[in-house]
C-alpha cells in the first residue's frame, strides 16, 4: 500500500510539471510566433544531446550550458561553422557544410515562394501549394509510392511554409543519401499535385483555420497583425475558409510555376563527407531551368510614422477564463547595422525570460500574468513592436497598465550594467543555439543571403553583440518605440472591455466573421481611416 501511495504521488507531481510546462510553452509561443521567420527551426534527428540531468548540450563541436546564466564568467567565445557558398549555372545558390561530427545526411531547400506570393484574392494558396508539394507525389511516383520509397530508405522529408519562404528538409543515413536525393529533387522540380492530395490538404488547411479561431493565443496573434498592418495588407492578411474552398489543383500548379524556380532557390547539404552528395544534387537539379522574368513579392506600403492601421483599443469577445493582451505598433525594417543592439534590447525588455523587465514587473513583482514578453521585431517594409501577456479577468486592467508603463520607461531608463551583461550573454547563447543542428547551420547562411545581409554578418555577430553599450540600447528604444502610437488588442469576455475602457476610453468591438466570409462591413477605426 505504501508503495502504491508513493507511486500516485509521483504521478501527481509529474502531471503538475507537465501542466506547468504546457502553460509556459503556450505563453512563449505567443511571443516567439511574432519573431521573424529566421528564429523558427524544425528539429530533426539526431536530437540535442541532453537529458534531465544534462548540464550541457552539444552545438557542433561545442558543449554549451543548457541555460545562458550557466555560461562561465570569462568571455564566451563561439566560432561560427564555415559553409561553402556557390551559385550554379541555373541560378540556384548552393551551400555545403562538412564536419566530422555530423551523423547522417541533411539536405535543405529554401525557396522564395512563401505566402507573400499569394494573389490578393487567393490568400492561403502558397500554404496549400507547399503542403501539396509534399503529399501529392513527385516525378514518376504516385503519392503512396513516394512515401513508401522514403520509408524504405529510412528518410524523412518535411515542408514548412512561412511568409517569406518555403523550407524543405531531408534527413537520411549517409549510405542512402544518393537515392534520397533523387526523391528530394523530384519533389522540388517535378511535383505531381494529385487532385486527391490537394483536396486533402485543403481540408486540413480549413481545419487549421477553424482550430485557430478556438485558440485564444493563436487568434490574438493572427488578428493583432490585422490591427497593425490592415486586413488586406500582405503582412496582415490571413486565409479564409471561403477562399480555401475555391482553390483547385490548377491554381496550385500555377502558383508553383510562378514561384518555384531555380533562381528563387537556396539549396544546401550537410554531412561528414559532402563531395558525393554535392555532385549528385548538382546533377539532379541541372535540368531545372528558369523561365520568364523572376517574380518579386508585393509587400505593400506602410505609413512612415509607425502608426497601426487601426489605431485605438479593440476587444475580440470570447468566452474564456483568461484574457490575452497585445499592445504594439509598427516595428522596424530589416537592418543588419543595429540588429545586435536590438537583440540585446529585446532580452532586456521582453524576450529574456524571467530576467526581462516585463516579466520582472508584471509577473514577478505583481503576480498579474501567466506569462508576458515582447520586443522590437523586423520585417520588410516594417515589422512589429509588441508587448503580449495573458492574465485573469480581474487583473487585466492592472496588467495592461504595467505593460504600457514598462514600455514607456524603456525610453528613459538605460539598462543597468547587470541587465546589459545578462542580455548580451543571452543573445550570444541564443545565437550559438541557432547552429545546434547541421540543417540549421545551412539555414543561417541561407537566411543571411535571402535577406541581403553582409556576407560576414554571422562571423562578426558575436563580437558586435559583446560591444553593445547601454547608450546603444537606449537609442534603439527611442528610435523604434512610440508609446503615443500604441494600439491595444484584447481577447476575452465582454466585461474585459468594460474594465479596460476605464483606462483607455472606448473599446471598439473586433469581429472575425468578416475575415472568414469576406463581409463588406469594415472594422471600426478609431483613427477614422484604415492605414494600409
């Protein structure tokens, strides 16, 4: 009986841990999903070399602590892995990363064929095309045969669609790399887009849209982008069920023909020995030729004063126990010159976990939020400045007040020496972890070139972060944060609007029905005009 009770206690403790981690991950996701696409990576085998007792994790040839505060006090030195670059005759940018510690064989393709390529009346077509690329068969293989071939080789291929790009990742054992590269190349250059696969992916996309509307965090993230950019701006729009239902395999093939082309593509391989794989892949892709003029994204225009498209305060009414809060305005364009200082600022303000000012003030000092964070994020023509948190209905007014207070104080309060050093160490730690998997090493170089950063940007980044000063951090805040331009967005019960209106003035209702069914009724605009 005693053993049984001890077992039940262990199960209870385990459940509590799992619940706490789930809450933490959900809150973290609400922040990190607003980060640029470059910070999102898909982990593939082998996993990080850590377990419950690990004090370090393997990043290439380095053993790093599992937390930045565990870094040794002496200066942290991280040398960026070297990757060979070249451009193939058909325009493909090719990358090769060879290192003896790599287990298995990786191939990555990054194509400028993201959702920014969606026609204005077909939002979601790029996402559907990426999904059907994987499931619709390729080359001489029907979908089920293609999957069976991958299984026989012990290979995995995944496709991920972001706003700026589509990422395709292959992993296989080195001995099977040649056959797997045949399948990888066929998917990239000769997808079949079978009708049944396109219809299946359409249904899955519709299901995702429905699930997103039931998830307060995801819903707030999606709709707040509309508040900031406008409902039809390329950086703010989202697919509707009505649009997705209308897509046909012909639409998918047309999107593929427009955007999937060699001069829009970055391809790389990583292995302990890359010569054979490089020759194989170059040969497979040599027949893929560009046709016509290379397309470019339409990124829309934005006001120069960083004011959101919908100024004011908005409530999306939803019957939930907690309140999701978002505060922000337009952020900054991509700029490698001040990126290190912005990264340090973000750690101080809201992405540094328990040490950030938002977390210290809203959660630690006052206990008002389950999670809170934020920062200045980049995109073209402009990203988002945001502070985000979730709290109880009774705490919503005070939590929002503190979020705005911390935001305003960043313009006058330079970081303390302790804040500055902690934030720089966090930035260096996060940077090193971007190279934790061979595929991610390739992606870092691809992203660097995709966004037009200097060729030596990655190599010099650690040195530049270490040199960031308190004055530079304060300058970043004053340059990119404008409290007078903040828009407020809340997801919660009607009573939340009543509480927040005491501080903010009128809270306008925000509905999503017009997004789903393309209603002609515009959202109320406190500023009197929709800035798109």
